[in-house]
């Protein structure tokens, strides 16, 4: 597969539109979604593509998010390519079906326009919803910018549908910050181009009158744990296959994708770990701080689940301190969610950096270079373990 | 009932059951306390018992006469109750 | 064309296997067997959580010989909608070339209550599928708790026949009309004791395009507390007392399909079932009267509406 930049168009789209184009270019078969800010543009754009005859798909305008995921479960079980999108409360509403979709090994792709969970109701960016899905057996990607949102949705279909993987996948894009911001990006000329990377789905199991199977039986104490053990084994075996597909996609698109991104980390003393669009801000901040003589570096995760344990342990070698930035909060937990993932990953390492947890950006609170400076001042105080930044009163 | 419990490595992918109708291996006939006894001479081949048996324990033969399959019959008694000629009687099991 | 005159006309082939775990005398298996026979050609079953799903698919076994999926409790209609859409695409985009019946089953719990939203959405969107509610008038699978379909006065574990409140205070929701007024092409009530009527309605439904809603009366010896051999007898009395009228609404035209000219007294129906036994006490006569009045109003409503050329 050769680099196909010449078959791509340079344009400007917001994150939601980019995601809609990605699903359209991936020639998705069935879409079921319920509108929720800040994902609404995805749903609207896809309806336009279908109603204008550009995308030959069935668009089911369901009456709730729970039905949205249920409908794509039915469609995916029938062997076609499926897509849905939601955020925040919508994800919470479809929560029980997340576990079902993964256990039944249905390669559904979902775009999540990350938004805070109520109360109070807030339509802006937090990673509550992204984290809520992390135990359910979905592969999770994080997009840093609109280009990545587009690319990762297309790659996610290949990843999810790969016969050695066959798990559903979420692509996270920060609500409003990416979903509603127009950025320049490359998109492919059309479905024909993408088809070379993403051929028609070949399901590993499906509802087929010629070969009847029972999907979703009742399992009692004598079988449930074995079934889960098998699912766990399959999920843990996915990373090499995911990596292979991301490598292929990198060649295909001309843009590099892997599990994690590192910036100026090799000789850094203090590393910053972040998910989503804030990585873009932090890259700029890290460069500025380096000019000031601060030995800092940045790690951001493209793949969040399965957690890229090996890549991550490798990336933090040599760091004295690692600042883990969480755009969410886990009440009653010793630290926030990403910190806990990291602490568990590094616990057995013979050498590991000091860890500090920074809570930032909840409900769309802006994180900019001034907030970063506040963060710098706070993390360098002695004995600091967990701080909030950008909060009036702290 | 005898069921070789499989290890996790032997289970079909996606938790599916890929043998349609394999409940046929289960002897639900052990459930019953009463058993139906058919007098074929009274049978008018109306098929009411075949239609109503919840356990698919009444077999419909070529000529629409019926035969009771005691491997599955749970002894509910619907066949005896509904038979228009009282060709089926419920008797205590094991007597 | 599939319609029957006698029971002997019912096709022989079974698509549902014995060895399942339904209670002795359960009324659910009748609808399963007859639907699978009456709907000719390829079919896919979607099941909500409940008695039907649990008793027929205890891993690693299944009684189903057709493709079958269960995902959750309240979403049979939504899952079915997804399957219907998938097969539309398979036919249109990938040359699949087969008409597949999509049939969703839900109990009264998964249909009247927790599943009503998904059902309503699917009906409103006009998917080509059949939804069959097997109504045993309570959440039976979890232990006989009351539902929106439990009749007034019935004793359930969450509406017990207590000293102060004797059974369920509220009446039964009319889901058939709720479904019908989504303006769908076909709704019908089915009762196993009237098998020709039931089977032929299934055949008719299978030949109609669009959403179909069928309401199946499901006798439950375990939950209603009666002798296992009385299932069909009680089902018959339900119709003969006009408690469960048999009718259909086809493209807006309502037809009573089994006319009961001289109804049997309701007490004959109630006295056979443990869940109603307390209603035969003199102090509960007012409840029986209320039930009788509701039955009468329902019947008169059906009679009046059946005289119109269309009700929607």
C-alpha cells in the first residue's frame, strides 16, 4: 500500500463533520444514533449523506441512546458495518449495552464527543464518559485534533473488524474543543480510496438463516467465568494486531499513528501525560518551557484501551517525575482514573518516576498556557500529590 | 444431567451456541410426577394434544396419529385435559 | 397460502426443540412453535430478557433451530430494528436476495413497561418486523412481580392480597391500542385455546409489510397458581368471559374475530386461579364488580369501533 496523499483533499472541517465524513468514506452500512450535544453535527451530516444518496446506508433515527446501541448490536450481529455516536448522558444511558456489545464481539465503531456527566448539566468537555467505558471491553482511541478524529474512525473500523480482534471500538474527540472547531485536515477523495484500506466486513459470527446460531444465551455459575476468561484472553491478545493495522494505516495515509506519542521525552526530567486535545496545548507549552530551560517532555495516548503497557513503561524510563493530567475525577478513589491506570502499570517497575495527579478542564474549563504555568508552579511545591488547576479558590 | 463442562479454551467465540436445538440431549421426562397414557383405539387424530403439548413430547406420525415421547414429557396433563375423546389418562409415575 | 381450516393443516416441521426448561404446562411454547411454522421462509428471532429467553437458552444449550439473539431486557424492538435495517442493506447493497422475517418477542414486562419506549420507537419508524408480546400478566421470570399488564385485583409478589390492599389496585394497560395508534398496518390478539384463529392471524401477519404487533395471552400455572393441566382451559375461559377479547385491527379496520354472544360469568375464570382466589371473598366483591365493568366497557368499545370503516 503506497502513500496516497495525492488522493486526498485538503479542507477545513470541524471534528464532528470529520467523523461523519470518516463513517461515510468507510461506507458504513447501518447507523443508529440519537442526537446529543456536542455530537449532533455527526448525526446531522450523516443523515444528509444518506438522504442525498451519497452514502448507501440505513440511518435509523432511534428514540434514545439505549436503542441506538441496541439497534447497532442487532445490525452488527447480522454481519454489516455499523456506526453510532454519543456523549456523556447518552453513553451513560447505553451503558449496559456496552458490555453486551463487547462480550458478543461485535465490531461496532462509536464516536464519543467527550462531554461532562451531569449534575449540574454541562455540555462541554470532560473525559467522564470516555473513562466510564474503560472497563467494558471496548477498544478506546483518543484523537488530539480533527485530522486524528477522521483518521482514527477509519482505522477503528479496520481494527474492530479484524478477525483476530473483533471487539467494538470508541474514538474519543473532545466535546466542542474538537467537535465544533474547524481545523484544516486531509480527507480522502471518496469511498473508493478508503476501500483499498478497508474492504467489506467479514464477520466471525452472524445471524444467518442458513447457519442458525444462538447469540446471548443465559450463562449460570457453571459457565459465566469461563466465557469471561475467554473474552479477557482475546482482548489482551489484541495489541499486536492493533499495532499492525495502525502501521498499515500510517503508510496508507502518510500520517504516523501508533499507540502513544512522545514529544521531547527522551532527555526530560519531568513528563506530562495527557489525553485528547490538551496534548496539542501541552506540546506548545513544552516547547516554550524548554526554551526557559525546564527539562520537560510530553506523552499522549492514542490508544487508551487496551492500555499500552509496554510502550508506556518504555516511554517513562528516565523520568524523575510524571505529571498525570486527568480531565475527570473519580470520587472516593485515591486518585483520578488515568493516574490509577498509570500507577498500576508502573507499580512493579524497578525504577519509576514520582507521580503527581493534576485535575483540569472539567466541564470545558479552558486549559491554556496560563493554566499550564499555574500547574508548573503547583507541581514543584514539595510533597504535592494531587492538585486541581484552573479552579477559582484553589 | 451429564454435561461435560468445557474449559474456557474450548468455548466457541463470541459466547455463541452453535448447535441449534441441542436441548434434545436434556431428559426433562425426569420432572414428571404423573405420566400420560394413550389409548390409541380412542384417538381420532384431531392433533389437539400435539398442538398443545408444551414440551414437544407428543410426536405426530405420518397418518396424524400420535405417540407420546416419555423422554421429554413433564407430565403437565394438558393433553389428557384437552383430549375430546379422553383417550389420554394421567396415572401416577412409577406405579 | 398457509391459512388453516383444521389443526391437521398445521405444518409438521418443528423449529423449536424439546428438552427446554419451561415450566410444566407453560403457555409460552405454543406461540413459539406456531410462529415458527406460520412464518414461512428464513426468520430471525430477537428475544427480550424473560421467561422465554431464559428457559430456552441455558448455555451451552439452545432449543432454537433458527438464528436467535438476546441482548437486553428493554430493547427487543430496538435490536430487531437494527437487524431489519441490516437485512435491508444486505439485500440492497450486497445482493443478498432473501426476504427474512424479523420477529421480536417480549414478555409483558419487556413490552408494556421497561420495553415500551423501544417498541414505540420501532413502531413509529415503520420497520418491517413483527413484535409479539407473550403476556403472562406479571414479571414472571423474576418471581411473579406485578407489571402494567397485571389485571386489577390480581395477587402478585409486589401486589399481594394483603389485609389492607387486596391485590393490584390498578387496572391493565391497553397496549394493543397503544401499539395500534402508532398507525401500524396490523395488530391482533391471540389466544392458544382458539388455535385456528391464532394460527391464521400469524399467517396473515407474516404476509403484511411494516410493523405488526401481536398480543398473545400466555397462561402461567406457576404465577397464576393453577393446576398445570388447566392452561388451555383457563385460556379458553379468558375469551369466553370476554376478559381477553379476540380481535384484529387491519389497516385501521377493527374486527372482532371470535364473537362471544353469551359470555360466561367472570367467577368461572377467577375461581380456577390462585392469584384471584381472594377476590371471591365477599369483602372483595367491589373489585370483581370493577373488573366486570372494565370488561363490559372494553367489549362495548370493541363492538362500537368494529362498526366503523376505520378507526385510524
